[in-house]
C-alpha cells in the first residue's frame, strides 16, 4: 500500500513475497553450464575471425580466472590536490556553521 506520493506506508513492503524461490535454481542451472561456457570462450578466443571477439573472449577468461584487475588512479597534479583541500575546508566550515542540523 502506498501513500499519495507513491511511497510505501509503514509496515508495507514492495516485495512482500521476498526473493523468488527459483532464483537459487536458476543460479545452479547456470553453474551447470560453466564448463561448456568456458570451452566456448576458449573456442572463440582461438578461432573467431574478428579480433574484437577474440580479445573479448580472452579478457572474459582472464577475468574469471584471476578476477578483474583493480584500477588505481594516481594524480600528482598539485592544482587538483589544492582544489580538493579547498573543498574539504569549505565543507568543514559549512558543517561547523550550523548547516549540518537535521531537517
């Protein structure tokens, strides 16, 4: 049950039935094809005519075997660092000026 703004009333849920019971069955079914899926990726990596398909298949195999690589962002730009420090300083000033009170 919803109020006039479309929000659920207290004590009511948008998903009263919970997760679908078949969700675990679907995951198990998908896992049952994992060997065939990996073999298909290997076949595409080795035999696809399109370089993009071969590259995508190789990347998918590596991601599944080793996990996706972490992205590390490094920035030594002093202007960027100064800008972040200014933002932090202004946020602290703003929060100490009484603007952080609950509405």
